[in-house]
């Protein structure tokens, strides 16, 4: 088993391979991470791991109850994640390759990264200025009938898009090109659907492409039916997730 130790960036959402991730970085622990990544030679990947926070595990420094304004604020690498940060995160995440890291005059960063590889978290280290994790890469097996399933998912996804566009009262651009490689289809659809974080996380950690596509086919049919029956509900209200501060 080959493992790597990489910086860890927790978010309230899951990142999928091949998907672009823009970040507005202003917390000091994540600024320190970006400064460290900038030390990597330009011809080498600037990699970090994006992992989704488990529901209810990002807590105020003075939790439980309302934050105490007189209590000292913890700005350390594990602030808000409790005594055992690893317990706050899902165990499967995605490596992100930062193509752009731009520091602003105020010391914050504008980052543009792309998901590359699924990984499993083995341990989390909070001893430095930012969290790091030891991870192992997860192979992506195609599974049975992935090609046929991808075709079915693409058809269902187009219907979902049409219903969603109707709920938003605007039309989709015609002739949108969609990929046909099964694993790419599975990740694109998982990222594009309006689903809560636990459902997206379930799709991310599905062990093979065919199983993910089967799950997506059921979700697409269910979500399309819901949108069809609730045409007056704004699409942005169909699901709501927490927004990350970064």
C-alpha cells in the first residue's frame, strides 16, 4: 500500500475527480497551507486533499450552546473540529491540484484547483500550522456494464437538466457536449446534481463506476419526478447545504 502525507482542506462539500474547485482562502491555517504550497516548484503538482466535514461536526470553539464572546478563540489548525479532528471528516476525499494560487494584498488567497484522485484518510495530524493527512489512493474499477449504464445516466441527466431549467424558468443552452467515458460521466453527474453533502459523499466513496452510475440513475429519476411535481419551487430551494467559510 502506497501512502502520501498531504495538506488537508476540510469543506462542507465533496470534491470529485475532474471537477474544478475555486477557493477564497482567508483563514490563517489555510493561508499557511497556501504559502507552503507556493514553495513547491512550478513544474511539480501543488496538491492537497479536500475532505467533506461530517454533518454536525464543525463546532464553535465554545460549544455547546451559543459561543461565549469572552472565551479565547482557537485559531489553531484543528479549530472547530474537536479533540479528534479525524472523527469530524468523512474517510474518503479527493486530491486537488492547485493550478493557480494568487495572494492578494491583504494576505488572503484566490485558488483554482482541480480534483484528481480519490483517497482514503488513514490519519490526521494537527501538530503543524495546518492539518495534514496520511492518505492512500483508491483505484477506480469500472464494474459490470458501466458503458451501458453511462448511456442511461446521460439520457436521464438531460431530462433532469430540462426539468431543472424549467423550475428556474430559463432554458438550457442547446447542444451542450457531455462526456461519454463512464467514470467521467459518473463524477460529472454526481457533482452537477443538486444533492445534499451526505448523498454526494456516498457517490464519491462508491467503490466502482458501475455502482455509482446505478445509484445516480435512481437519484436522477427520483429528483426529476420531484421537480416535475413541484414546478413552482425555485431550484435553489430544492436542496440546501451549508456553505464553507473558505
